[in-house]
C-alpha cells in the first residue's frame, strides 16, 4: 500500500488510541462488528478501506469522517494560509465584538509562550482551524476575513495550486 494508506491508518490508530481502545477493545465494544485483525490491517495500511467502511468506522468512533482522512487532501480553496502571522497591533484597533475570540486566543498563546512583543504572533494552521470553528467559518473563509480586517497580509492567502 502507498503513503496515503499508511497516513490514513495512522489517523485511524490515533482516533482509536484517543478513545482508550485497544484493537480487541474495538472488537468488544462493537459487538464483533469490527474485527481486531481487520481494524489493525486498516491501521497498518495493509488493507484498503472503502468509503462506506470508513464512514461506518467514523460513526462507530463518533467523529466526522474528515477527522479520519490524512492531511493534504482538502479541496482547493478550503486550505488556510501556510504561514499565519497575526498583526497584533491591528488586532487591538478592531472592535472587540468582531475580534474578541481571536484576541482572547492570541492572548492565551502569548501567555503560554511568554511572548509579549505585542507586534505579531505566529500561529499554526491547527490554531486557525480551531478559530474557524469558533467563528463558524471554514479556515479559508476565516483567512479571507482576517485579511479583510487587516490582521493578516494579503499574501497569507493560499495559492491556487494548494
């Protein structure tokens, strides 16, 4: 199997382990619906999983199917900026009702890092995804909103080929 199957398997294993389940635990919890040997072969990337089986596994684990998919396979336009540097000075100039969640998130990251330069703050793509949930937007939509607010520079837009 290829790299994608192995990456998918790693995601499956991660979700299972987050739930504190062994392979045999999955078999027991599912009442035998999911055999330990089959789930293990999916996780190793030795066996291809159909879309239907993947959807059923996601349902069993109680997670959206997208959580089981490896990174890098997001449709064009939905992927956020690769380098995310927030302009904290601009953020402070905007109304709190607009940027409150972002300002609190940035302040928390600054506190955790002990980084109080006050000018810019680099965040991870995963942070942007979390913020997008808070703002009820896709990461791409939030990136556009942050550019519009002047918190991110226009070059933060993902390129068309991403």
